């Protein structure tokens, strides 16, 4: 695992977001719905302008993108996608632990949603998240307030 850094995503990063989203989520979207490139790009564009997306860089190379929203009573992990070439190297674990530590400093839980077919659920559980609810497609997961697992 290299040096992981994040930086605020800018408009010039949007095409990268679309690409990493396609590479990481297309199979899941196709499983439940059908992939519509134009719709995915439109929804990503709306999100990108509404929320604080960050580029994930591994040793200076773009490796993924994430978005954590401060909801006041919790930090919400709105989005994380790591390129397949950078997965299973500990990047996601390291990033999630940083968010958990930030939340713990403030005594807040961290929340996220994960598609039921996404194997990342096991990572989230290993890091201390538990299922707090679900719908047809997703699990709604949370940590206990201020007690992240290391």
C-alpha cells in the first residue's frame, strides 16, 4: 500500500468520476436495473455539484473518488469507488478508518448505504459497521457513536 492522499475534486475530475463509476458500479446497476450511460452521467453530474467529492490518489496517481457528507449528527459516506486496478490493496480500509477517526473525535456515528450484492459489505462489517435497516436493493449501515473499530 502506497501513500494515500485525497484532494477536493474539480470539474476537470468529472470524466474520471464517470469512468471509475462505470468500472466499479456497472455490474451492480445492471444486476438490479439496466445501465443507462446518459442517466448515470446526469445523476453523477447533479451529485458532483451538490456534494464535496474528493479524488483518491495513491502515490500521486488517481485511484478513485469518494464523498463524505457532514450531516451534523453523523458523517455519511455518500460515495466511494476505487479503480479495480487499485482494489484489494488496503486503500478503502485506510480511507474508511480516517473517516471513522474523524467521526470518533466528534462522538459521531458514520453511516452508509451499500447495494446488497456489493461484496464491500464485508469490509464495512469488518470495520465496525452494522446493518441498521434495508430496502429491496440496499443495506443501510452505521457505526456506534464515536466507537470505530480498528
